[in-house]
């Protein structure tokens, strides 16, 4: 188990809220554990449920072609292994949460890492925020086994990339100058790049949709790339 040293600057008002944990376990894993953009999911690498035709069940909610393509692949291949799953579309700054069978639970705008890119800097999860340069503040792309947890202040969050200390959590509003709540409320993606890498979503959405989906279970988070293609990252076929 990876242990992290709690420090104040990794707890309050920043994107890497989750990096402050000292004793929580890492998410349970499977044979395709937490694969980032540098390692595509290859055929046969993930034990799958019975294959079934893919279907875009977005319930008429607008979604990009990349998001629809990945959902088709997830459902057609059984890559989610019968677990709830999430699509994080970085280009559109949107999060979609699905039941295990592909029914959409809900969607919301999201704040993401301020730097463009599909990879995390090695060892970034063990560094202080003050040492992380602007160009290193990326939200990594890939397939991640995710689990609900709480930080040292008892606040709920969802581990996404444990090694890089990336989570999804309710939007942090302690720094008024960042205007995170206001950024979330706009309909555009241009103003959504503000965090150190974590995925910020509206508090109600996190509680009612993300929390409900992952209560008592692991799940899969697919973070779509913005530099590479989805085929390169996930090995779509």
C-alpha cells in the first residue's frame, strides 16, 4: 500500500486534494489496473463479461463522437467487467456516469488539469503542490479502477489515478480568485482548465450521481485523451 504524508498545501483549495491521505488503501485492481495513456488496453488484457452489441445510451444528452465511440467499445467488449463506469471527456470538459449496463445516470461539466497532455509526470503523486510546475498540471488519460474514499477532513472523493494522486471530487471554492464554481456553471469548455490535475464536478452531482454509482463497489473511469487518439489509448477494435 502506498502511504502519503499529509501536508496542508495538499489538502485545502487545490486540485490534488487526495494527495493528503496517509492511511487509506489504494483502489482494488484487475488485470488492466490503472492503465494510463502510455499503455493502451490490448485485446485479451482485460477479463470481460459476455460480449454484447455496443449502444450509445446517452439518453439524448449531447456527447462527442469520441465519447460515443468509447462507450460503444466498453459495452461491446465488456471492458467495464459488469461495473459502473465513467467517461471523462477532456476536450469537452464533461463527465458522464453510467450504470454497469450502459444506461446513463447523469452528466455534468467538469474542471480539469490546467495543462494540456495525456500523461502524468512520474512521481508527481509524492510531490508537494508548490513544486508542481504549470506544464505538469495534467489530467492523465487512460483506464482507471476507481473507488470512493474520504480525505483527512472526512470529505468524499473518488480515487481515479492513485499513483498520480488524481481524484474526482466536489468542486473546491476556497480560493475565490479561481472562480471554480462560476467556471463550472458556464456552457463552454474554454474556461474549465484550472486544477492541478484532479477532476472537479458540482457538489450535488458528485453526491447524487457519482456517489450513488460507486457506493459499495469499484468502478471504471475512462479519461479520454486530448493529444493521442482514443484508439491509441484504449486499443479500440
